[in-house]
């Protein structure tokens, strides 16, 4: 059973998605919330497998909430549900750690397909989002999030996962997740490669670390 939380400040949207998902035997909607702060505060209590996240909400928006959620609970998949199909919105959401991006006007069964895909460890982009992102991705790699850049800096200084976890006050498991995502985004397989990348791209400037 896949535990889903819907986070959207438009009650009609949230209720509509919940009604769709209630028709599936392998999904249970454990909560519908109206803002980013609510899901961050209740994350451990609700223990969702997938969060359907709106981007533009009062207070903590979807992007900030996504980063906070993945730091607390890296195994949770965040699936952005948005009306915006511009490359900037799609690439920024993925850069903040979202596992997928679905436009609000997609057929109802596509929401289910997206949930199944991210639960299988895949990234899911609906057709409109994929089309928007293609020109961006062809021009370069995915961008690292701010937190990933901080973790990269720590790793490039030769620190172990445990040392990074202590320095940033996060769990070792979270560091391992960031490390995996950094390597995937940069196409780098070794720690030495991460250090070299950091040196070549100025990440280590001003830290007293040199090559």
C-alpha cells in the first residue's frame, strides 16, 4: 500500500486528486494539507511514501518544503503537481530533489502512473513537462541544489559521510543520499572525481583547501 499525502492550498484541487486516488486499491491518501509548513511539521507522523506537492503556496512553498522533506526523510518521493509548464519551473523542481513533475491538467490515470513510476525509483515527467525540459537538459547537466553544493564542498575536503553528517547536523543516511544524487547529476563515480570537479569549478575557493 502506497501512502500518499496531497499538499495544495486549493481545496478543490486537493479533494479532486484525493477522489481519483481513492479509486485505487494499492493507494491510501493519509492526509491532504494546505501548505509546506504543515507537511514538514507532520512528516514523521504521516510517514508518506509519495507527496503530491503544489509549488506556489503561502508561507513555505513547494520547493523549500521539498528540500526540507528530503533532508528529514530521504526515502520519500516528492511528485510536483503544478499548472506551470515552463522549463524554469520543471528544472528547478527537479533540482530541488523532486522525483517527478506532473501538470494539473493531465488525465487522472496519469497521476497514478506517476506515483507508480517514482515508487519504482524512476523519474517521471508528464508529456508537457518533458517537452519543456528537453531543451534545458540538452544544454547541460542537472543543477545541484544549494544543499548538494554544501555537501559537495564537505566531501571535496576529504571528509567522510559521518564527518559531513556531524558538520551539517544531518543523518549519515541523508549524506549518502545527497552523495548519490551529486554523483548522478555530475556523472562522477569516485570521491576523487568529486574533489577534482570541486577544484575545477571553484567550489573550494576561499576554503583554504588546494589541489
